[in-house]
């Protein structure tokens, strides 16, 4: 039989092994993240209902600055085992927005307004061209979905362009 000292050593070895497993898995995930060319400092990422800009990628953790200027320290295994959306990994980004119009309103006229606003906006690309589709019918409105593309996407450009587009559509529909 094992003596008391041997049991303590065995238990400590097991505990260290479990702790090391977490450290090693974060390290391995960090190596993969560091080598991923589509995952870089200042990228805007989203995962598990969280979002922000990558501030630092280490071998154990990645630090992400939220839009409220808070820093989240994320274990690399979380980012390596979860779906992560990188909105800045491509040259363009599509923005979609849904507008409700009354059942008595003219769908073609509303579509023309949505497309004209997109055509008049300096940051909205003409290729691919903006589009508007009937997306849904709800109890009180026909839902139109406007889709358009911006170049060199970042959070500020996305937010400003989307806000300006919505405001201009609202102004033109008054």
C-alpha cells in the first residue's frame, strides 16, 4: 500500500498535471492565433456575444478592447474553440438594415428611396451595387432589407455610414 506521503505526492502530481494542461492548451492555441494571418492587432472581432478590437495577442491570452474602452483578457483556447467573426479581415463589408413600411405604402417608391440614398452616400460602394429586397411581413409592416457595401471597414466607418444612411432615409421619407 502507498503511504500518506506517496498519496500526497500523487495528488499534487495530478493537480499540477491538470493545471499544466490548461496552460499548455492556451499556449498551443496562442501559437495558432499568432500564426493566423487573418487575426491581427486592431482587428474588430466578435465572439460569444462579445466584441472589440484586438490589442495584444500573447501565447496564453489575447487582450481585446471593447467599444466601451474596457479590456477583456480572453484565454486563447476560448478564441481557438469558438466561432470568431473578424469584420476587418476583408477589403469590403456588407451592411444590412431592415426598414418597415406600411401595407398601403408603395414598395417600388420605398425601394427607389433606399437605393437613391445609398447611391448618394460617398462611403457606400457602387460595386457591388446596393440592393433592396422584401424581407418579411409582420403584423403592421412590410419589411424591406437594404444591403450595401463599404470599403476598408472598421468599426467607426461601419457605425458612421450605417447611422448616416438611416438618418438620410428617415429624412427623405418624412
